[in-house]
């Protein structure tokens, strides 16, 4: 038997991959599972985006290799989108790198900048992929704690008291998954200053800025940000295109060229029709987002009102399509609560501990079902707690 590489000794299979197999097995056995776990939008992309995809399929050269840096039209659309919605000016030729989703970007950035033994600041709670990729490349995860008292924002004054001499990269994620917290412009400016003073690359993962959020922000708007900041973004949540795997990385030419050294050895460019469709999405009217957020607000009201009626504590979500709430009293931990609800009433919610130790005591619900289905889930949860 061939042994696995040592780099996998401390890396587990992605949690959603393994848990979804269990949930699907229960559904295959006949249980009516309401899966409020993974945040995969159930709504369709705008119709003009789907039409653009179909039309591009018959274009000459559509099925050939594409440029590693994406088509000029796609990069120009990203630049215009950033200018129009974030008031950030980007050079479409040198400061934008299309990606096959943000998760690819997390891996490429880590491979491009981290050496074995380098330290990485990772939010707790936060997206598990930051820590797993850090482990894969042989770097060391150093967690910084987020909590409700601090509005789930990093305490930079506390961080600068620590030994940061080995820290090379810091992951931030605002609007924040799983809590829905949003950053303000002061925090972004402070992060840029923190990165420069400590020679730490700051990477903001920004896929949720247009979900239930009236004031989208980019860290790249902060003065001098491009020197020390990279920003990941994607069309997965903003345009209901999660399965299309279309994202982008924005920052200085120097930093993007470093990432490009990895990317050009890992893929052969994005499928041309996907880039055409993504261009159409970015250039399209914003009324699609308004209507989508109206539906998400209706869904959020169903869940928030249901949980409050049951006596559960929660912060009213600020952004994202998640609801982050305290587990009910009387349960040992978030896993016990969520696993019992799944086993007894066929509703799957994510235990907060899956996002780190500071996520313990909470659970997460994704608003990626129609309001009627969410109401059914709340009724099942009510019966479970009664």
C-alpha cells in the first residue's frame, strides 16, 4: 500500500465533502432532509448571462486553450465593476487575475508566498480552507480570535503585542463568513497599516459584499492598499454562479505575477464561454441584485423571526445569506445540538465549532432554500425544542 504524503498528516477531508455524503445517504434512504448547511445559491443567474454562455459555445475558438490571465473583455469588465461598485481603480492588464473560483486563489496564493515554517494569521471563527491549505504547504496556522463583543472584527492592538516575526500572510474575510459581520473603512485602513508595518501580506476574501449589504466595500480602496494587499472576489454568491467556478484576484502587478507563476503551472486557462458569460454578468444591470436581496430578506425574516420566537439569541445579520445564532441552553456543544436536530427532525445546520474554537456555542443556517422550505425547517426545530 502506497502511503500518503506527510503533508496530509494534519489535513482532513473538507468538512462539507464528508458531511454531505452522510446527509445525501439519509436522503437516499427516504428521509426528507432540509439541508441548511452549505451556502450554495438555489436561485439562477440572470437570464442574459445564461444566454451569453450558450451563444459563446459556437464562437470560433471557443473550445481552444484560453489566455492564463483571461480575455481582455473579461478583465476590463472586472475593472469597470470594481470602479462602479467599489470606487477602486484597477489596471485591467496588470492588476487583475481571473481565477477558477476563490478556493483556487487561496491555494495559489499560499503556494506562491509561503515557505515551510512561515506563519499565517487565520480568523477564528473562519473559513476552514485557510487553515487546511496553510497546513498543505507546510506553513503554520496562527489563529486570531473574533468574538461577538468585538463585532467579529480583529483586535489589531492585541495582535501587535505578539511575536509577528515569522508571520508572512494574514487572511481576512469581510463581509465575514460565518457570522455576517461587516468591516468599516477604518478597519481596512488599519489593516493596510498593520501589513506595511509588519511586512505581512493581507488577503481579503470578499465574495459576499453584494449579499444583503447596501454598502459594498473593497479593502483595495484604502490608501496604499495595493502595495501590501490582495483581494479575492467571485461571482459565486453575487450572481448565483457557484458551480461555474469563476473568481478573480486583484492587487499589484508584482504580487499577481508571483501568483501567476503558480497558476500557469496548474491550469490552462478558463473556458471561453464562461468568461463571456461572466463579462455579461459584470456589465449587466443591478436590478438583478436588488430583486435577489429582496428574496433573501424575506427568507432571513422567516428564519430570524422563527429563532427569536423560540427564545434563541442571535445578532441580526449584517450581510451574507447566513444566520448565525446561539445554540439553545441545555446542550453540551454545537455539534450535539446540530447532530440531534439532523437525526431526529432531518434538518441539517452547521455547528459553529466547525469554523474554530470561537465558533463554539453557535450554529449557522444558510438561506439557500425558498421561504416556505425555511418555514418548514423552523417548525421542525420548534418541535425539537418543545
